[in-house]
């Protein structure tokens, strides 16, 4: 029995060793066609934009297209002009026509969630450009640190006006960036408010970022406070300019400090003129070039190293946030002019 047992055990061991021996032919099997990497020249990026209303978005579109052409990829750009239904329809069309990756600047951070799901159903990854799509499984978010923008705005303004009545004119309530900026602003203002040094006498969103809405809000702020306003923080340069128009009607333009953001040409010119004190410069060159680079990586299935994650209400979205730069009268030449964002002759004409 012992001999038979040992013999049987020996055969079992031999069989196991044979079974575990690597089959050289298996190594020669090529991957299925669907796992092959795309060629860069075959990639088509769909770039869905909310609007071209502000000066900066023209720059975004043109620089994005230039960067795509330089990289050797095709790009299709659509502009929704602030229309949610139109933006959904445009992106649906691009998805059905066979783009390889979708880059989207949402007009409404919530309504574009369905498009992210639709893109994923088609095997297309989504990069949220400068504005974060809410409540969706976005693959990547690229923007500037919008909370930091608010922090820098409020820090500069409290240095100029450490005590007094503040007006806050936020951006569009549907734009998540506007919420992040406001969060940064009030993070700085809170201790001043708690001490009683600063009172926020007016705090309102600007529907769809429309300057006329901001002007109406600023008029209301001045009326209900008997023109006793000491500082204004605005969501961007367009809303800052509208606020300055309302201030000018009461001969207060230039005497009430105003902060904006985007470094629009009009905003920078107002800084030179003395009616606006601060804007926030976000290099669109860096943003657009990085967006194209990351879109290509998403399309090719390459790994991307994010800086951090930001919760969009559904997931922690992998995010890459670029640093904003404050611009005031002292550093215009070293920032927007040095980078070629604006021409010196256009600012100081």
C-alpha cells in the first residue's frame, strides 16, 4: 500500500508540474484589436463651450484650436450661447458622430451631468474644462484654483479696506466655479465680519454672468445702503465693469475699490484708469495647451497624475488646478503683457 501510495503521489506531482509549466505559445498571442492604442492623428476632440460672450472665451477657443492643430489632432468646437438645451443637443450630436474625447465648458453645471453619462455609454471620456460638471462621473477636471481666486481677491481688498461696507456680486449660480470663488472670499472675510469690522451689506448672484444683471444689483446695493459702500468684490471683470458703471452714476467710480477676475482687456484698462483695483490673471495659454495634452491622454487611455480631487456631489473628481496671479497697477507689465496675453499698446492707448 505504501509503495502504491508513493507511486500515485509521484504521478500527481508530475501532472501538477506539467500543468503549471508556462505555455510558450500563450506569450505569442497578440492583443485583440480593441486594446490597440489610437494614433494621435486619428484622435478627434469635441470641445463644447458655453459662450463666447466674454473676451477670455474667444481666447480659450482660439488657443485650444491652435494647440490641437500643433499636436496633430482634429477638434470640433460648438458654442451654446448660454442655452442648456442647445449645449446638450450639440454634445449629443458630437458623441453620435464619433469623437474620441469630450472637453466641456458647462453653462449649467447640473444639466450637463446627463451628457457625461451619455458619453461614457459611448466609451468616450469627459474632461471638464475650467468649470466643473456637477453630480456626474467626470473623468478629469482642469481649471484654476477658484477658491484661491476668491481668497486672493478678498485678501487684497481687506488690505485696502479693512473696515467698512462690502458688496459681493457673485457669478452665475449655475456655475460651480462661482460657488468656489465665493467660498474663498468669505473664508477671508469671516474673521473681519465676526469682529464687526466688515459688514456685507449686499450679496447676490449674477444670473448667467450677464453684466446688465450685475449693474442692476449694484444699483440696488447703492440705493438700499444710501450709497454707503466701501468695497466691491465681483465674480469677473465683466460684472466688475457693470458695478463700476453703477458707481459712476453716483460719482463713486475710483473712490470705491473694486476687484474682478479674468484679466479681460477692459478690466486691465480700468486698473490703469483707476476705477478698478484688481483682477485675477489665469494664463489661457497654459490652460488650453494643458487641456489638449490631457484630452489626448484620455483618448489614448494613458495614466494621468492629478493634483487633488474635488467632490462634485457624486464623486471625488481627479483634478488639476493651475495657480492664478493677482494683477494690479504695479505688475501689469510683468504679467499680462510679458505673457503676451494683452498688448501694451492696447492697454495704454
